[in-house]
C-alpha cells in the first residue's frame, strides 16, 4: 500500500459517511483528516480559519447551503492548490466531461470500495488525476475528430519545452519524474505546468489530458491503455 502522507478534507451531507471515512483513513492509512464539513459553505468557512490547507478534498455533489459544483468554483479561485475528488451517489459516467470542466480531478461513485478509494486518492495526490476505465471510454467517444491540431510556434501557444512537459504529464509522470527525465528541477516542472494551465485555460491535470487528446498532442491509444 502507498504510504505517502497528505492532508485530507471530507465534505458530505451524510454525517455517518463522514465519520466512517474519517476513521478509515486515519486508522488504516494514517492519513490526517484536517477538516470535515456537511456542505460547501461550512467547508469554505473552515478553510478561511485553518493554517493547514488540505492537499485533497473528498467532495459530495448534492448538499444544502452550497453544493459541490458551486464549491469547486470557489476553490478554483481561492484555493487552486486543493485537488478535488468528487464522491457522489448521483454518479453517472456521462457526467465525466462536465466534472472535468468544473474542476474535479477524479469523479467516483459512493459505492466504491474503501481500499480502491484510498488508491485513487494517492493517485490524484501524486499525478493530479484519476480516470475509471469506463470514464476513459466516455472520453474517447466525446473526442472531436474535427478539432484543429495545435501548431507549435503560434503566438500565445505552448513552447517546445512546455509541450514536452505536457506529454509527460499525460503519461502520468509526477513532477519529480518529469524533472529527472528532462534534467530540470521539480520546481521548474511545476513552473512549466502552471504556464501550461494558464495558456490552455484548463483547470487541472485531468483537464490537461483531455485537452491534449482533443488537440492531437498525444495519441489516445498510447495514453488510454486497452
């Protein structure tokens, strides 16, 4: 089991779900759950008061006061470093594209096994995204074959180095692994990634993968195995 440590928040309107997940993560995986809340409004208030911003948040969609979609919109502006894993009983794989556009780094059904959920959290923490196999099929189906190919060198688009970094991100390499492969520092990799996000208008790493396929920067067969 992955032993990487990170700070987690859990936001769900079901108090039992919150307590069960908190106990599971803290006792079995030794993951610190710093914030729990039952709606987006209370979660955002807690973020304003804490000195330790969580690395990830497990976020429900349908909640009173503020739902998950509205919460992600605020997180994007005020807490962009927090990676969002949406865990919902209203899961449908056809919602995947909308979830990516809304800022989710992963989208999961509430029926997922706890051990699998734990692995997903580690994957999102390390690489910035996670796709279920069924979601990959949906993304493939939704790709437009008429999307124009990105032209290197066009004003305002990506440099050759940024394209190198982007392709390695899509191959699920971490910033450290990309730095080692390109002989640059991890901090430099993060700088390139931030500029790529700015230039593409994409919200997170999961969105970068979709952007790269749509603009023919990577071969779907190479990235989406199977």
